[in-house]
C-alpha cells in the first residue's frame, strides 16, 4: 500500500522543510472569467487567494473582515477572544464556529485515542510555545500539568464549555488555521465563485478547477539542509475539491542547552515527541480535518500513523517524510497519492 524511497543523507540536527506551496503557472484568465489574486496577513502568517470571477469582484476586504472576526473566536493571541474567556472560566455562550471547532476536535481525538487533544494547551505553554511564555522544563512541571490534559475532561452543555477542572485550558491552534481556510472557501462559494484556491500559512483548500478544466496543482517541497537553502519542489499534486495541510518539526522548535525541543507535544506523556517522523502532509475533504490529523500523525509517529490509515476508512491520504537509521531521509505515501503525485526532476 505504501511507496517508500530514500533521499540523500544530510547531517542532523538540521532544518527540514516540507512546505506545501501552490503552483499557479499556466492558469491565466479564461475568456469569460477574470483571475483575481491577492495576498495578506492573518493569524501570524500569510494568506494567498486565487479565484476566477466573470464580474471581476475583489473580496479581499470581506475576507480580511471574516478572518479578524474568526480571531475573536479562536485566537489565543487576542486577549478578549472567546477561547481566552473560556480559558479564564468566564460564563460564555459559545458561537457556531467555536462549537464546530469543538465538535470536530473531539471527533479526531476520539478516533486517534487522544493523539490529537485540544486540552494540551497548558503543556504547550510550559514548553515555551505559547504567547508570552518561557520554557518551564522539568518532570515536576509535566507531572503537575498532565492531570489537566484529556479531551474527555471537557464537554459542551447548553452551548457552554464544561470542564472537570477549572485549570483546564484549550488550544485550537492545531485545527483553527485549517478551519479558517474552510471558512474562506465557503464564503467564496456563497458568492458564486466556483473555481478558487485558498492558502493560509500552507494550509490549502482547492475548489473547482483552473480555466480549461485543469486541476489546481500543489507542490510539496524537497527537504533542505538549513534555512538558507534554495527551496526546491519534490513532487506536484493535482487537487480538486480537496484540502491539503502539513505539520512538521522542522520549523517550530527551539534549542536550549544544545537540545532541540519540538512544538509537537504528546498529550499522553506531556513531552515533545521523539521519533523519526519529521513531517506529514494530509489530504482530506476539508482543511480543518486535514490540519487536525496532520498533528495527530506527528504525535503518533510514522509506523502508528500508517497502521491507523490502513485500519480506518477515513478517506485521508498522507505523505510522510522521516529519518532513516542511516541518516537518510525517506518518504512514504498512501496509495492514492502514489497514483497522482508527479515527481519533479
């Protein structure tokens, strides 16, 4: 079911890139539709949107407003956001976006036996990956926080979040970006924009096709040895009405006393993951799902993620990059991607 091949050996620790980018070459405007393309900033990263519209409408102001509104629900970096008010134990009536994020998060948590868990927030902060926090590393800290982690310790009742312990804090960061991609795609569909592609920080949803019926093409970047290396694409993936999301330990990490700490925290142990899986790209029907499962697979590690995909009818496709025992890099992919990916030579 899996295709595996090795890449040249590189030294470790190294900065590994597995970045998803959109390939827009060859998608000039059709005879009856104008290509509208713009970029901006959102959620601490970029966004890039391309669509085709006969009326030549520019929806960027509306999309900026929609993204700002979503931050008021799900961003930990906005002090007055709904998620921060919930974490501060205020009596908050949850809106539709919060409820949808919660429902999808709990479904992925249940399916992955807690490898994806939105209550991992206190541990993320303790390890130095939250806003305004410095690392507080130590077994005592981990032991004190683990009782606050567990997706079964929270539920929604009467549109309010109920916690088993007031110290529980939630973190939507591993699903919110993908969800925001879906929001923008839904907005464009509501405006009659049938052919579009939305990219927020490398999380992507492609709807419809380019002029002439050609599918959108997403590129997965070749691993690079360090941050200054020239970026090269490894493979191209045609995408129609599907989402693509990537998670990895090659960009979000910090080093302390010569030790590199991954931003992916295992909710079961309370520690950053330590395994050979460096990055995973997931293809799914919606971007929130792709985003969440990419994080879950990074917690699982390569072998457990492959077993999960082989044993569950999720409809997901995945592309993994890992470190082999001899220091070489290996890629493994599901059968569906094996049939559609095109290697760039």
